[in-house]
C-alpha cells in the first residue's frame, strides 16, 4: 500500500473537544485554506458530529492489570533467552 503525506499547516488542523469528558482529538482537513467558508463550515460540522460520537464511546476496560501483563512479558522474555541460550539451536563448524 502506498503511503502519502499531506502538508501540515495550521489552516488544515482543527481540534475538537468533548465538553463532558474533556477528551480532545485533532482532525485534518486537506485544502481547508482554499475552501469557501460555507463549505468548510459544513465539513467541520460533519466531522465534529462524527468525532464527538467517537469521543463519547466508552473506553474498553482492561482485561488484565498492568502487573499481570508485566509478569507475563517477563516470563516470555525469560523463555526466549533460555531458548536462545540452548545448544541444540546453534550450528558448530
């Protein structure tokens, strides 16, 4: 998949904040500097509605605590180190 980057300037970037939760999200509108004001207002209104729905959606709850995740990662790293240190994986010439 080809990647392309849009030029960033202050005319294309808008910040939307949910007044209830205080969460913020930046949106980019390419070509905002050359649009008519009425067209830009319509796009901003549409994006604001769409973004506020996303911001108000409940955040998923953690299934595991940070401590449990840390312990699992440590065990996994120890198992990898044991596997790398074992002699049957090495080729001797």
